[in-house]
């Protein structure tokens, strides 16, 4: 939590099927339940189908993020949503 509270970042790296997604989903639930954050899981896999078109990959990822989270995701935005601070990214509240 210290890294998150200080706007730090971390990398989760492990072999397939070792619980990375499960651990991140649990962390997202815990962060959201704290009332201090709104946590959203975002998969970059949806952009993998466009290895030679980075713009299309980015827009696909943002579109998926938006549909999963209910947020309006646009490139180039950092926004506060209510009293919750969105971590730096391409997000604006709807």
C-alpha cells in the first residue's frame, strides 16, 4: 500500500497461472473498499491484436477500459473522480 499511497508503481511478474490476476483483483477490491481509491483492472491483452498499429492498440485498450469501468477514457486526460484520485492515466469522469 505504501507504493500506491505515494503514487509509486510496481510490476507483478510471474509465470502463467500463478495467481497474478487473482492477486490484483483482490488488491483492487481492497483499495476500492477502503473508500480512498476507485480501482479498475485493465488488461493490455486486448491491444495485442494490433502489433503494428500502436494507435489502434491504444484506442482498443482505452475502449475496453472504459466499457469495463464505466469511465470515459480518452488519450491525454488525468482527472479526479469525486474525492478519489485517479492514478496517472488516460481517464476522465463521465
